[in-house]
């Protein structure tokens, strides 16, 4: 059941080849509890793994990697307005989106094609095209790694923020999410306010879109912008979009009139890190690494890429250079979105 000294290359979308000292996968909460009860494994550091699409592995992992394979999607309650849909944490996120669309349940169509597992989705409150999982989140179940208590978290308890939740902060490395329940609508509210979706639907000739149409449009946009991890190693956006004060923004706008920005309150403005990095001249740069090339993607400067064989430290080093340059040029400290291990 427990494997030793195995390569994590097939388990991360950045294509980084490091080893795990111990590795176990589990399909049920009972299996997971059994693994966690092994005396010899108790004191080891643990890494919970879903699809490995938001990770940068910089060294061999000397502890126990726990790969979540809990499957299953079910409707646990429904009314004439909504359905509560519970999915095992190991279900692929996009499979859950397809299930919702097939059953005409609205709310996650804008989150189509985000790689990874259902269990990791609340970790960073996944978001895209104007929607975040928090908008449809009902509850999740998680196992406490030390006490083995099974705990339910409501939306409030998860403390969701922009690419944030309690599981990335206070409760970091303390819980394994085992299931997630979403509240999806039987009369879907179509959300196409995010400009690119409207334009895509127009070019598809669709005037009154349903959730399948919205999903198709999102998939098209994503495929045109983001590199496919099956072809080029990456973890999506490497940095979060920074939030700055209006005063700071105004100074930048005077110097860079074209700066991409989104007002989020009367005091704060969200800037596009991709624009900042692009404008600083990093887009498309390629570097020679330890055993292969890596760099900044040619179509999306927020995505760092491994062309094959680069190490996690090569890519981490590049991210540090970018952070320093962005601080220098715009007086903004970028924060990494990707979990660096
Ligand atoms: P992993 O990479 O396996 O894990 C991520 C973190 O969560 C790790 O710290 C891990 O320990 C922890 N974790 C994983 N599973 C559990 C669990 N069951 N319980 C507790 N902790 C757990 N993200 C967005 O928000 N929006 C996007 O539009 C988006 N686009 C992307 C596009 C591409 C091409 C790629 C490669 C990534 C993109 N991402 C995006 C990032 C990524 O898809 C999400 O963060 C996703 O939720 C990660 O899921 P995963 O299962 O692969 O997580
Ligand atoms: N831009 C550039 N140059 C670039 C990249 C972007 O000028 O190289 C500009 C674009 O023209 C646009 C703005 O920056 O004006 C924003 O770009 P985009 O719409 O591509 O979105 P993003 O801010 O780069 C965010 C999320 C994505 C999510 C998309 C769509 C973050 C960190 N990233 O990207 O999420 O899919 O919006 O909603 O919030 C992820 O988290 O991994 C991820 C891919």
C-alpha cells in the first residue's frame, strides 16, 4: 500500500522530477485513517496531492505524499430551486463541471477546464471569468491529520478570499479535505459580464446562451490563452494579481497610461500581474536550466513554463528575479499563487 522512493514526475503539471520518500493513495476516508494510524508514518511531514496543478516542487519530499483518489458525485438534497451536489475530493474538477452541465445545474460553468481535483478547489477558492467557488460553496468535510476527527466546514468557516482560504493560512497542513458540497441552481443565472465571454459567444453566433454555451466559450478562451500542461509544464498563474491603493495606482497610470486595472472598492484597485510582467519585458523569455529550458510563456506573462527537464529551483529562481524586477519598476511586491514545496 505504501510505496517508497518514487518519482513525482507523473503527479505534477509543472513536470518537475523529484522523489517522494513515501507515497500512498487512498480511495476512502477509512483507508486514509488507516494510513495515518501507521506508527512509523505519524511523525513524518505530509503532502496532500490532488492533480498537482498548483505546485512547484523544489526538492525531494522527505515525508509522506498522500494522493487523494476519493471518487463519487451525488445529489444529497434538492428543492425546486437548487440541488446540493456532493463530490469526493479526488474527483477531477472539470468532471464535476460536466456533471453540473449535463444535469442543467448552474453556477460552475464559468469555472470550466480548471485543472485539478475537487478537494483542492476550496484551498485557494478557485476562480475564473467572474466566478469563484465561494459563490456556490455549501460545505466541505475534512479529516484532521493528527486527531483524525472528521470536521465539517461551512462557507463562513472557510474564510474565502481572493485565491485564499483558512486552509492556506491558520489551518495550513492540518486538514485533508475529503468531500465538497456545492449549491447549484436549477434555473441558472448566466454570468457573462466578463468581457471576453461576451465576445466569444458573439463570434459563436449565440445570443441567448445556456450554461453549456458559456462553458464552451470559456473553454475556447482558455485554450487560446493558457498552455496545455500535457504539452508544456506549468501551474497556471504563477503569481496573484496585486491589489494596490488608488493613490499608488494613479501614480502608475500617469507613467503607464495603458496599465490593466480593475476597481474592487473605493480604496483599492486590482492590477493585472500579467500586464506588469509583460510590460517589464519578461514575456516569452527562455532560459537554459539544469537539464532543460524554462521561462515565461509567450502568450501569458503570468504563466511560468518548464519546456522539459528544468528543476523547481530554476523556476523558483526565475520567479524571485521577476518579483525583484516588479518591485523595482512599480513598487509592488508580487505574491506567488503556486504552492512552493
Ligand atoms: P494540487 O496542486 O494537488 O494541490 C494544491 C494545494 O492544495 C497543495 O498545497 C496541496 O497540498 C493542497 N491540497 C490538494 N488537495 C487537498 C485536499 N484534498 N485537502 C487539503 N489540501 C489539499 N486556478 C484558478 O483558481 N483559476 C484558474 O483559472 C486556473 N487555471 C489554471 C490553468 C492551468 C493550465 C493550470 C496548470 C492551473 C490553473 N489553476 C487555476 C491552478 C489549479 O488548477 C488550481 O489551484 C487547482 O485547484 C489545483 O488543484 P490540484 O488538485 O491540482 O491541487
Ligand atoms: N495581460 C497582458 N499581458 C500578458 C497577460 C495579460 O497585458 O502577458 C493583460 C490582459 O490583456 C488583460 C489582463 O492582463 O488586460 C488580465 O489578463 P487575463 O484576462 O488573461 O487574466 P489574468 O489576470 O492573467 C486571471 C486569473 C486566472 C483566470 C483568469 C480569467 C489570477 C492570478 N489569475 O488571470 O486564473 O483564469 O483571470 O478569469 O487571478 C490561475 O489562478 O492559475 C489562473 C489561470
